[in-house]
C-alpha cells in the first residue's frame, strides 16, 4: 500500500475526537441521541452505534457532530473565563526552514491538528490538518515533499490575543480559525483550540 495513503489515514484518525468524548459531551450538555442526530442530519441509530463503537465514522460526520456540541456549549458560556484559564501551554511549533515532512511527523506524533510557524521567536504562519490533507492528495507535491520547506506551504498565522481575552471573543474567533495564539509582549505563551474551549466549558456545566 502507498506510504502516503497510510500516512493520510493515520493523520485523519488521530484528529478525530474519541467516541467516548463525544458521548460524554452529549450527556453533559443534556441532549438526547435523537436531538443530536436531528441537528447533524443523521439517524438516531447512527449516533447510538457510534457511541457504542460499533461503526467507524467518517471524518466529516464527526466534525459535524462536534460542531453541534460546540454550539450547545456556546449557550452556556461564562464570560468570566479568560484565555489564560483555558490555553495549552508549552506550545509545539515548527520553524519555517524545517521540512514540511518534519511538520507532518510532529503533528502525527503528538496528535495535534495545527502548528504555529516561527522564524526565531517571531510568529510568521501556520500549518494545519487541512493543509496537510491537500498536500497528501496532490500527486505532484507528494513526489517532491522531502525537498520542500514549511515556508513553501505555510498559511497565515493564527489570530493573536492576550491572556485576558474573554471566552466570548475566543468562541467567535474559533468559528473562523482552527486555533488562537495567546501572546504577551511578543512572546508565545499558549494556544487555544475548539477542543480546549469545549473542555473548559464542560467543566462549568
């Protein structure tokens, strides 16, 4: 089997939230399998089988389910929650001059879906799971990937906020971006993803 095909499938699997996590989130916010299924556009039996682990869901269906759960959490936001309270510290990064292959492997090894790109200590861009999937789906790029640098593929940097930014603003930004960077005096202090936001809100319910 093609090595890139294997790599792509591994990459997709590690980016999916666990089925147990999906069930726990649904129960915490107090909606039934039927309600969740209706919002996502799937059958109740699909949700039930998914939560039991009886089927292997598609990446797109899990993303839809997670999005619905996130919207429910939006209604329970506590504006006292700040960026510094929910950010992940010790942010993994990649240098713009590193190979894109190194960036992919770093994401796979750590089960993360995005990486800030730095030049020295300066944030200059980002690489994401969507970008990597595009690369792995492009036959021409796959043949020369080992010779390419992160800077050849990186996208714009994630939004930068202070540690005192409210959860309302964080939620708004995460509807448009995969991640948000928490910065103080030009220094990267943390990163916030949708998973971080949902975990923080679930603890408040």
